[in-house]
């Protein structure tokens, strides 16, 4: 705990051998007096219910018929009214939006890995001119808040489209899901490079030296020796970036004004439309569609995710 | 371990390094550095509409901001949310983390799983959940109250100017509590158990231990998270307000970022919008600086 920086520190992934702090087990802990433990359990149960009940209530309501939304809000649905989901998928376009979100997320993840892994590797392993400036510049990027710079990015892309008008009258940069993926990748570079850089530095250099002696090229060494060894950090990077791309609303709103919207923008539109029409079923079904992939992922990788949120604190 | 990788730094190195870092530098400069400078540059221009040409206006936009009551309102609301939500979230997160790491809590992994759940949901989903909770007739709260015959207690959660900001603050706490809980828990799990054992032998109770051991030792984590919190809650408040209330009724729940986007996209006043952006940036930077200074303590080691 010797950190003096006031910067938001990116999660630092340490090698598996030391990734779990040698925390005291429950048996080592000092025993507490009973009343405290009783009260704290009660408080935790209440807070957990406050988190879970609204989510489960929405999931339950997503299979209710229109008439069932009036009256007792706690009544269980009489049957499974799947029509809400059909309405959401087809009429409210959530189906195509789901595919768009998947595409953008995958494209963004591919871009960010292809670009950030070599950059982090070079920064971790080689001495070159301007290296410290580059590192500082990237660290400063952790402070840049994407929400402020979306408008200039939008105007810049709009300007590029205008310049291209003679060749491409319909434009290229705005309303392009691949460009959106690229912008996601670019705005998450500082975070991703720092995460990977810290991990690369913990891997002993002797592995690469051996590979180099065997005559492997630098590129090959990076790909076949370092890449597999860095998998824990890479999968953490994938995880956090997946959540931020999938859940992004504001960049997507600005850069995709046309038809090819992503799920989050689609959901917000759905729910502004609902306010006028009071069509709850479709909205709740739409929400469930947005939540389910994330919750499934969360259940699968919760251990790693929660561990790394911890590492995002102040371990040096 | 600090030995330089000699054999890697050989002939042909520069070309390899350039190939590795060039794409990252280009993308970073193009999509992060340039737009950041653009925010400041554009705030000095009058620019209405995408078709129009920007004209230099000096600090006119900022002078206009100072007299813009909507902006002042949005500013007050943002500060209100920052103060209220950060106090409740951080105090709650700290106490719960202390209870879960030190107290005897069964199934603490399950609680952690549930409490962190809102952090993986998008802000749009959180907003949609709370629009269902706060819905005037059939929402979770008012629907339940009506069903129980307690109609008199039901409120227009998102329409009453007196309570609207509290409704939004509650949704923000709901969303962010788990993240800070997990963060503090990991800070606390690094504290050696011997310290607690020794102090227990000296007769210190759980409250005493929390204030004398836990709190000082996680102080740095706390400081960093507070500064982090300012940035993230400005964003969180924006999407929540945009989705839940649209800033209404009558601008009473407007927050800074939402106002910026309205000026830029709806009103097509890009220069003015960017002046708001600059103001938010300066505000959050100053707030972070002040908090960082005010909370500075000698770092304790264990």
C-alpha cells in the first residue's frame, strides 16, 4: 500500500501464482460477538433483496399480458406470454440490434487486441527513443473521459464523410459499425495497454531469449511464446472491454444515427416509446434480451471478474 | 529481475518496435488526443449547425454560461448528486465491506455476487429498471402501495420537483454500491489478520477495530475511489437522467452532461456545448484536486 498516485489505476493482473492475496481464512479470524453477526446478516439480506427484487420483478413482468400489468404488481403471471418477446425482437427491431451489438463488440475486441498486445509488448521489452514520453501520454489517456470527446469525434467523422462525398455519396465513417468498433478500441487503448504492460513485465525474459536463440523471429516469439503466457491478462482485458463495449450507449448513439442501432440505443428508444404508449410487455421483454447475455457471462466468469475489480484497487 | 533483456535489443529492433507501437499511437492520437484538444478549441467558437462555419468568439460562450439559469440548475443538481451519492455509496460500501471481511458472515460470496450485479448491467438497463420501479400507476413502489391500500403514501417519484433528485440519487446508489464494496473488500483482505488478533487481545471491539485499523489502512484505496467516483457519477447521472426524466419536469432534474448534449445535438450549438464540456472538465479536475489535497494523510504501512 505505498501508492501515492491519485490516478484511477487500471486493474493490475498478477501472475497466477500470486493472484490471490494470502488473506486470512475465516478460521483465522477473530471471533465476533453474536449480536453483531446477527444484525450484519440481516442488513446484508435486506440490501441483497433491494438489488434482486427489481431485476427479478422486471424479468417476471416480461411474460405478463397487457391486462396483468394493472392490479397487484406482485401477482405471478398467469401464463408465459412469449408474444412480448416476439414483439420486441421483430416489431421493436431488438433482433437486428442484438446482432449489431454482437458484431460491434467482436470487431472492437479484435481491433483492441491486435493493436494493444504488440504495443504493450514493445513497451515492456524494448528500449527505444521516446518510450517514456509515450508511456506518460498513454497514462494521461486514462483520465480522458469519453463522454466529453464524443461530440468532436462525431464532427470529425462527419467532416471526413463530407470530404469523401465525391467518391462515396452515402458516406463511410458515420453509420458504420466497423468504424464504431474501431472507436471503441481506440478509446480503450490506454486501459488495455496498461493492463497488459504490467503483466508482460512480470514474465521473466528468459523464455523469449531461449526462443530467440532457437532462431525464432521477434514476431514469432511474441506470438508463440508471450501470447500464451499472457492469457490471464488478455482474458481480463477481453472481459472488461466486452462489458464496456456491450454496455456503451453514448458513443453508439452519436456515431450510428441511422438504422443500424445497437441494443442499448434500441432499448432506450423502446422505453421512450413505451412512455407514450404504455406498452410495458414489449419494453420488459426488450430489457431481458439486453440483460441475459451479460448475466450469463457474469455467472460464468464472476470469480475472475470480482478478483480483478479487487486488483484494480491499489496493489502495486 | 531488473536485468535488461539484452538479447532482444539487437539488430532490426527499431523496425519491429515501430510496427508494434505505430497503430496504437495513430489511433490514440486520432481518436483521443485530437478530440480532447478540440473540446477546448471549439469552446472558443460560435458554431451553430453542422453546415455553418465556426466564427471565433473568444470567451463569449463562457460569459453566456455564467448567466444561463439552466446551466446553473444543472450544475447545482450535479453537485447535489455527487455529494449525496458519494457519501452514501462510500460509507455504505465501507461498512458492508468491513462487516463482510471481519464479521462472521455466512455466504459472503453470494452477497458479493448479488451486490455486484448492477455493475455489469448497462446504465440504460438500470434506468429502465427504475422506470419500472418508479412508474406512477403500475410501478413496483406505487403499485404495491395501492394494492396495500396505502395510496396516500404513493408519490410521483419522477414528476415531483421536491423528490425527483432523491429518486435519481437512489438509483445511482443502487447501481454503484456493489462496485465500491468489492473494491474495499479487496483492500481490506490485504490487511494481515494478526493485527486484528493483537488488537482483540488488547480488548478492542469490532467498532474500535474498524475505525482504528481498517479505516486508516484502506485510506488510500478510499481516496482513489473517491476521485474515480466523481468522473463515473457525472456519466452515470447523465444517462440516468436522460433516460428517466429527460431533465424534466421543467429542467428540475437537469445535469451537466445532459445539458451539454442537448446544446450540441438538439440545439446544434456545438461551440456552446463544448464550453459546457470544458466547464465540466475544469470542475471535475478541480474537485479531484481539492479532494486529493484535503484527504491526504501519511500513508500507513502494515
